[in-house]
């Protein structure tokens, strides 16, 4: 198992590779993950579960698109193991706060809330070490998705067919997803809009998913951080702790 870290504060991608034994549990305050897409052929559920178990955290934020869709028959054993672990965390008698922020693939929040036994939010704000943090999935800032609902639905259906026809490693499917997000410029527009909203909210950090591309940007005293996704390799997530602050972590 190999992790890489990126310190957001320095705005530099200074990644340190390290081999970590499975017996070592790293303690942080908060873990943020997004775009798991359980049920999808490209979901890395097994790797995600391994990652979650390697950390001890007080708060877990699921920042949107936990599911690929509401067709639960598509969930495999690894997907169900992830859900069981999340349910276990949510029932930990207050030891871990599980926050689920709705994404554009999640829909029907009342169904999902009942499914996992956790509350579902449109957005979430909290404080840590004197800083204010704000999380929102980010599809709200994607003009293509919000203005082309029917086209997006058809595109998702076609993408599902491609996944089924693709090879086991899903190289074509993953390339299509990366390319499509890049072509419509969703990463830049999401960051710009998220920072604008963060200013209105009066927060220091804003966290998004949706773009499937881990990134960070600091403007006017506000730090924007995107947690990337768990449908590509490397997969990425965010940790927040007392010593290192906000970091983007990668799992290969």
C-alpha cells in the first residue's frame, strides 16, 4: 500500500512516497472523500475500504456521488463492504460523525439517508482550529450539467454501456471520463464559482468533488480544494489534522 501527500498550504505538489504497514493507523480529525460511484464498473471500492481502515478520524465527509445511480442491483461485494463500514462508523455512538453531502448522481436523498442511516445535506460547514470549513459537491457550478439535463442523462447511459464493453482495467472508460471533464472546463469553473460562494459564506476553506480531478487553489485568502475521485488510479481524498492541516492524499 502506497500513499502520496500534497500540502495544500504551500500550493506545491511536493509528494512524498512512503510504504505504510496495514497495522499502522494514522490519526486525523477529518477525512473527505467524493465520487465513489458505487455500482460502477470503475469504482475502486476495495481500495477505498482499505484506505478508510488505515485512518482513525473524528469526522467522515462523503462529498457527493457515493452511488453511481439508484440501481442497487449493480452493487458488488466490495461496494456492500464499503456501505457496511460507513454504517458501522455512523453507529459508533458519537465517536465518528458521518456527513453525506448530496451529489448529482445520488438523487432521492431520503432513500439514500435511509439506506445508510446517515443524514444527507446539500452543503456542510464546520470549524476546526479557528478556521471555517465549507463542503459542497460542486455539480451546482457545472453549467453543462444544470442546463443540459436530458443530454447528461443520455451521456451517462452511454457511458454505462461503454463500461460494460470495456476491458477489466476500464482504461477506455476512465479516459473518456477524464477527457469529457477537461473539454467542458468543469474544473476551472467549479473552482471559480466555489471560491465566490465561499467569500459570501465567510469561510477559509471550500471543498468540492464532482470534477474527478484533485486540485487546490488559493485566492483572496480562501483555499479551494477538490478531493478528486475513487473511479481512477491514483484515487485521492483529503485529510485534515492538527499538525499538517489540509492535505490531498493519493492511493495507487
